[in-house]
């Protein structure tokens, strides 16, 4: 392969990375320019152009794809500014799939396949977002979402009421809960707990955690907002509750939670999924604490 | 330290590259001759940067080009068109303003 062959090969590789309409024109010009450069190099060296000389010239010119990018810049599939969020969503998907697989392994889910699908979906979504921004610049501007406080008092009041009504009441007395909520329209006999489960340490522990969660929201209401200790207490309580619900799923799978076998059959995957969801919430809270931004007090605070 | 200074210098030169190239294209030039002219004028530019830049300036409507195939090898000659002349004049004014501003800033910083 002589110097001309090397240049010809390079020019073809550059042209292949360009849109079809530009290829011949750029290739023709690039070949002429590289020929000029090579002739100048050969003249400076006092000998004819050779392969090594051509390779040195092209090395300085850059990879064919890079050179083609300078002639015709294509938009990035994922906007570089979105890389951070893409990685966060990728990691969140990986953790969610791992937790789901660990909490409900019996349904034969292929985690690797699921993760690849998740990754593919993310690439498509981010590519569409990038395309949309380029197509309609400024169409979706930034808007302020919320202040520094994630759970102000009014949200804490709602969380306290919700926790007392839903998980605490439902867990403490499932039959009464269904009777009250559905105004005795649904049969409750299937929700009768086995004696062993009713007196088990697992149930006591779950009940304790649910009550502590309600107490944590009550403390948030009293304090007028979250504090560091309530946030970390929330992480610990949600993590513990998620694991306990996973254990409930295992027990229900063996028919040991409800007296009715059908109820156990229905409840087992539900316990697993709800446990996985609660555990993921705990992981999300840990992430938020890790990524928490604590700048200097705002100007308003300093004036007070 | 030297590497960081070098990167800053490249960044600084990148900002004036278009103006420098336009200033040399009042007379028709082909890629290699323009690169030589720039180097002789004290602003050497890598070939991989200059040649695509000529195409981009042409696509922006600032340059006109034509192939000369009468003499071997065939070469594409670029020159300023009317819009390019206007842009060059505007950029030249902006450059002089910028130099005045920078001189003032640098003078104050050295006091």
C-alpha cells in the first residue's frame, strides 16, 4: 500500500461518515488537500512521499469519524447536558430491577433482559427529548418546582392521616378495615389471620414500624417540617418495613398468613411487590440524602 | 500548568479564528495556500481545523467557492462574497472594540 492508497482509504472512511449528498464533494476536496499537504511534507523531507509519511500526516488530521464530524456535525443521540440524568435513571432502573428480583424471585423474570429493555427505553426517551429541544428551542423552559423543604407541615399532616388510616388500621385489623371502607359490601372471611401469624414476632415488628412511621410524621407536624433525624428515621423505617413485607410475602407463599389459601395466594406477590416498592423508596431517600444540597442560608434567612 | 496555559491559549485563538480566516480571503485561496498564508501571518492552524471551517463558512453563506481544474491537481478556491465582506467589516469593528476593552481591563489589573 503506497502513500496514495493510504490517503484514498482515509478519504473513503471520512466520506462514509458523512450524509450521502456531501460524500463525493467532500471526498474530492479532501483528497486534493491531503495531496497538497503530503507533497509539502515530501518536499520538506527531501524525498518522495511514502506510506509512513502519509500515516504521520493522517494521524495529525484525526480519526476519520472526528474529521467527518468537523465537516458535518450530527447532534448527539443523548444530549451531553443530559448525561447526568441518563446515568441516574440507568442506575435507578438497575437498583429497582435488582430489588424486584430479590423480593419476588419466583415469577421467573429475566433481570438482564429487563435491564437491557430499560436501557433501550431510556435511550429512546432521551433521544426524543433532545430532538424536541432542538426542534422547538425554548418551548419548555425551566420552572421552579419547590422550595428547599421537601415535606412542609401540610404534607406531613396528610402523611400522618394517610398512614394511620391506611397501613396502620389495615394491618392491625384487616377484616374491620375492609368492612368499614367498603361499607360491609365485601366478604371479609378470607382476610382472617392464622393464629400463629397473629402472635408472631414478624407481625409485632411490622406493627411497631408502622406506628413509628406515624409518630415520625407527627413529629414532623410538631416541628413544622423535616429535620435531619426525621429524614434518617424515615429511611430506616421504610427500609425495615420493605424487608418485613418481603418476609410477609414468603410466609404467604407458604400459606401461613391468612387462613384462606386463596387469600395467601393473592397476597404473596402483592406483599413482595409492595415491599420492593417501599424498599426502593428507602433507597431513593438515601440517594436524596447523599445528593442533598446544603448551600449557605438564603438571604431571607440571614436577614431574620 | 503549561498544559492549562496552552488550553487557554487555544481557546483564545479559537474565538478569533473566523475573523482571521475571513481576513485572508479577500483574494481567492485554496486550502493549503490559505494555511500557508495564515502561518506566514503568525497564526498557524491545523489542517484538520481549517479545511472543515472553510466548508462551514461557505454553508453559512460567507464564502463562495469554485473548482479550478485547468491546472493539475484540481483545487477548490474560496473567496469572500458580499455577505462575507459585510460580516468581515462587522467582526473587524467588534474586534477593535474588544481590544480596547481588554486593554483597559488589563491596564487596571496591572495597576
